[in-house]
C-alpha cells in the first residue's frame, strides 16, 4: 500500500492547497496584468509612470524578497491601520490570502508585459472598425481586442503560468500549508526528507506537464484562423 | 521608517552581496560549461544519447528550484551510504564513528553553501541547455550548407560555424537566465546562507523592521539586475555590430541599407 509512512493524505491536502493557490493567484495576476497593460498603453503620463515603475521594480527583485516584504510588512501595515482605527486586537493575516495576493501581485507585472505586447500586435484598424460601428470603448475591448490578443498572448502567458506554479513552492517559507511545507513536516517526523521532497517534485512535474499539454492545445485552437507556411 | 538601522548594519548587506554574487556567478559559469557540450549532444539524432539529456532538462525545468535544493540539502542525508560510503552495507558497520564519514559528505553535501551551489548549477544547466539547443536548431541551413561545401568535417563545422553563430543568437535569452538565476539565488537564505536576503532576515529578526530590511535588500537586487541588463546590452551591441545599421561617419547620418 502506498501511504508514504501515513503522510500521503496530508501531502495530498497540501497539493490541493498548491493548486488552489496557483489558480487563484493566476486570477489576480491576469486582472493586474490587464490593468497594467492598459496603463502602460494609456495616454496619461502619470498612469504610464506608475505602471512602468510597477513592472520594472517587481521584475527586478526576487520573488522571495517581495514575498517576505509583503508578508511581514503587510502584517505590520494591517495592524498599524487597525490600531489607528481603534481596533485593539492583533490581526493575523490569513496566509492563503497573503500568498494569493503576493504571487498575484508579482506575476501581474509579468502578465502586464505579456498583455502589452499582445495588445500592440492587434492591428489598429480592427479597433477603429469597432469604433466606427458605434461600439463603446468597453465593447471594443471585449468583442474586438480580447479575442484577437489571446492568440498573441498565449505563448508568453503559458511561460508565466509555468514559472508561477513553481513560484508557489516559495510560499511554504512564509508558513502556508502547501505541499512543500507538508512534506517538510512529514520529513521532520519520519527522517525521510528525500522520499517526501521527491514525491512533491513529482507532483510539480505532473502539474507542469499537464499544463504544457493544455497550453499547446489552446495555442493550436486559438491560431486556427492563422495561415501557416 | 527608520533607515539609520540599515546604515549602522550595512556591512551585513555587503557581506551578503558577496555571497549572492559568488553563488550566482559560480553556478552560472559551471552550468554554462556543462550546458554547451550537452546541448550539442542533445541535437544529435541518436535517441539513446539524447534521452538522458532530455530527461534531465525535463525534470529540472518542471520542478521548483526550492524543492531541488531541499532534495539535495535535506534529502541526501537520508541515505547512510552517502554519509558513510558503501561500507554501510557490510556487516558490523558502526555509523557512530564520525571518522567513517565519506569525503564527499564531510566537505560537500553537509555544507549548505555547496548544496545551494550544486542545486543552482544543475538548474541553470538545464535551462541553458534548452536555450542553446533552440539556438543551434535555428541555425540557418545556408550556413551549414556553406560549411559542408568547403569540405569542413562535422567537428570543424561545429567549432567554426554552428557554435559561434548559435551562441551569439542565444545571448539575449541567456541574459534572462542570468537574471533568473540571480533571483533564484535568494532561495539560498532559506537553507541558512547569509546572502543579501539572509542579511535582511537578520535585520528583520533583530529590529522587527520588515520594511527597512527587505526594501534595502530589494534595492541591492535591483542594482545588480540593472547592472546585468546594462552589461548585456553593451555586449549585445558589440556582438551584433555586424547587424547594426551602417553609419557613414563623414555624413553623420544613417545610410539606408
């Protein structure tokens, strides 16, 4: 029976946390990425400066440092705010929320670059045609821009996603019960670190392999309209 | 925020900077040295030859660096033969005798520094193989054809035509890998090494000043990142000099074509 010294279920719980964390962070990252890309391409100078600072600074600092900064610093900030508002008990941030926020915030910067490139690749005439039909800017965005930019965004989006799944392993350092941390606990109790970390590595390998196949399928599907030599 | 804490303890960061630069630099160098021949082998048509390299690249690119590091640092100690040699399989072996430790264990795998370096080297090697392989496979066929037509042997073609041409093409992607590795080296602080992130950890623990500690670390990393980007731009300009638009120095305008 494959029970991993009785820790199989515990690590599977951690795997579930990792998966949830990765998918939720992806949602945050895509949202921030689209906002960042629109900011970078906007006509307003302050917006452009803010988004430029966001993407440059975030991409220039290691994930781990940002995570520690946001985790410890955010904890302090929330408590100081709560104290200023007259709330006297200690506020503990949920590590899952902190993890999602942090990873989403970091990869939002990478996504912003991806989406910016994709938006620029859609020809301007398409957007003008939309406007000439009397569509509002939001309609042009949703009906014309998004369906066409997906094709250009997908390869780089896929890379970001693969890097992001692997980055979720770092949240174990700030105390979120993902599979790496669960494996660490199990390893400490049984003195079998190799076995547990290898199992976790294998799980990550499954995640990345499945993702690669899904992404390849999506890329094929979204480039149906493209003529190939 | 009180940055006087930082100015009093700045030496921690500079000591950390040294460790970060060492870890990143040595692992990149070793990784590159191994990656070039492996990438050449990877492009061979012999399946038995390419299989192990494919597998290595697949595993190291598909799993997180931190897990690879944990497997090496925490994991290897699980096996007695790593610690004490193959004598453990013989009868009457006494592991309590410290003198029995193997050379590899005593000086390398029980040291966090070496384990981090080892994990980083394997990781960057895998990514670099993939970068160089892509560049080799995108060598314009005309170049290979020309080399063949003047009667070059396979090795001479590799040395004179394929490698110089593809390493030049791989250069921008390798720049990204260098930055990726610099950022990855921050993970060394998790296994107790005192790199820049480790230094920030000390300051945060001692003064409970997360903003000051980690923002300073961030600034250090930003400076290194910008330096690398600047350096790579400069080198790129040099190695792509033959592709730059022709400038007629007497007229000071770029000539068309």
